[in-house]
C-alpha cells in the first residue's frame, strides 16, 4: 500500500500542521467572500393548469460562482392533498442542467406552505462576476393536471410580465442565503424536506455492511480489503489487525466496527483500516454514516486518535500533480498541534514527504463530534463540497479536483503515544453504518438519505454498478 499524507502525518506532525495552513474555509455555512447573486423573475402564465415562473440568476459579486452551489426557492400555497410535478421548457444553460425539487415549509403562512427549489448540475458550469444565466423557462403543475390558483401564492405576481429583481424568491450559495425574503419564519434550510426530483440514478456503490466477520467471503467478493500489512500512518511498529474489524446488528441496521487499542507501547498498539481494493472512484457523491468516539470503551482517555472516512490514490512521485485525497478526519483528543477535539476536511493536490511540502485546502471545526454523523462530500468539475449532518462544512476550489480515480477508505489509528502515557489497556471504537458512492452525480444530503432509505426499503444490502475505471 502506497504512503499518503494521511499515512505520513504521524512522522511529520509539526510539519503537517503547517501544511494544512495553505488555505482555510470557515466551518460555518457561509458563502465564500465575493459570492453574491440576485434573482430576476417574470411570470408567463396567470392561471389554467400550470404555473410558469421564469428566472434569471445574476452574479452581483466579485468572484465566479459555481452554479452547482446555487439554489432558488419559489414559494406557493398548495391545494389540499395535491402533489406537483416540475418541468423545464427551455433554458440557456440547458434543461438537462436544471433540477426542480418540492419541499414543505416548516411554518405555513396564509400564502405559502410549499416551495419549488431550483438547482443546477455541475454541467451548468460557473457564473462569472456580472454575468447572468439567461432565461430559465420553468413550469410546474398538479400531478392530476387539475386547475391551479396562483393568486394566493407568496412568490407569484400577475403584474410581473417582464424580468425584474424579485425579493419574494430566495437564493442561497453554498447553503448561505444571499438574496430574497422567505415567508415569515421560513428561512431556507440547506436541503429540501421532500426530494421528489433527485438527479438520475448514476452508477452506484452501496454497502450496508451486512457481514459476519472480517473473513466473510462476501466482504472480499464485494471488493473490500481489511488491512493487515505494516506501515503508516500512526505509531511506528503498531500492527494493523483484521480481527479487530467486526460486524453486528444495532437496531434495524448492520454496523461495521473498527476497534483500535493500545497499552501505551508500540508493540501493544493495534490499528484498523478497511478500503476498496479498486481505485475506480472519481467525480460524484461520497457518503457514509459514521459514529465517532471521544472516549475509550474502558481504561484511561487522552490518546491522540484519528478517526476517518476518505478517498485516496497513490503518490507516483514527490509533488506529482495527479495525486488526490479527500478526508474527513476527527481527532477526539487533539494532535498535530491541536489541544482538544477537532474535525478536519482536507482536499489534497499533492505533497512531498521529505522535506515535507503540502498543497491542500482544509476546513475545520473545534468541537466534539462524538456520536453518529452523516458525512457527505461531492466532487464535480468546479468544486469539492463537504457536508456534516446536512450542513455545509467546507467548499474547496477546482485546483484540488482529482485527475485519477481513487479508493474509498475508513480507518482509525493513533498519531503517537504522547497523549496518554499510561500502560493500562484501552480501546476505541469507530462505527460505520453504510458507505455510498454515486458516480458523476452531485446529490444533496437529503437526496443521499433518500437513496439510502430506498436501498434499505428494497432490502438491498449491497450494490456495485460502478465500472472498473473512473
């Protein structure tokens, strides 16, 4: 197994902290500096059996905006018991690059209880400062094609027959509201509550980890490798122990558990890692539900532990420009110069191990993440975007996009033995509920949840339709 930055950081801890400082994004859901848009609206139908809200998105900021990060919401009052369908009649950007999703408001008002959310695929590209999308001629109707009344809809204006700025629709960039006013008490959430129009299926890897043990033949047949070979990352001389990867039922779901343990010496330290044998994953959506642990099951706390979910390929030469790695890394007891718990997301362009040099971009949050968390990272042709529990955590720019396919990995290991010097045995658990990858599709966290729920409802514990090359 080739070494990577993640596997080398134990040996170059101080240097790695410096390397992580190349670029930093806030961990709060906020648009990047200079990213601002407004929405222009006109109506093209005042009655009959469908609504026709037409839009233009205008970049009013000082930097280019990836349209895949932009969402527009149009608010309306639904008919009792009605369901709705979205359609795109014509768009300068192409209807294939525009999505429509219906959601339900948290607080109903006299003129709104639903919304239509408009989004863009990666194929829509970016919007330069001062530019607009051109026409988006959109429409929606009741599923039964019964007549609709738009005149009691919050975002509708019968008099708006030519494009003009319209503050009764909202726009977000990367989850942050940058335009418009929602109906009272209904600021836009990061994701729709009713994802009725997700992107196309896409080639998919899904695994619910329904196995009996690390020796279950199905685990190998499904493309997973449980690591046993020596080497980094972590404590020099520590072992990677397949027997410490176990499977069990928790409630309705099957769970994979990675146990990492130590008694304060290298010889007693056992670490765990599970990864795909194939490097065939590149652009698209990656997701996992992971349970991080702040404390050991028993024994003294304080070890400098790293709990992860990441994708990676091999470094073919120092500073090779085709290297790629995208990490969620949780340090429950600090490390790499951090005194306490911290969660990193890091996108790697390349690195050199000796002397240490790193080119990457990262986001972080200094707080406890003990417990279950939904981790999502999307990679398209314009950005790498990380979400934790449905909330934007960080967005990294196109400089760090992958050029070659990668593997999918989870591991748990100790940076060193300096955080806790006791020789009393202790062990830490990192649990994984599922892993999902959808090739060449950018899914919202809500759409990830819907996709996983659909697999489970159908009784599908494993599927891999991703072709053998990225």
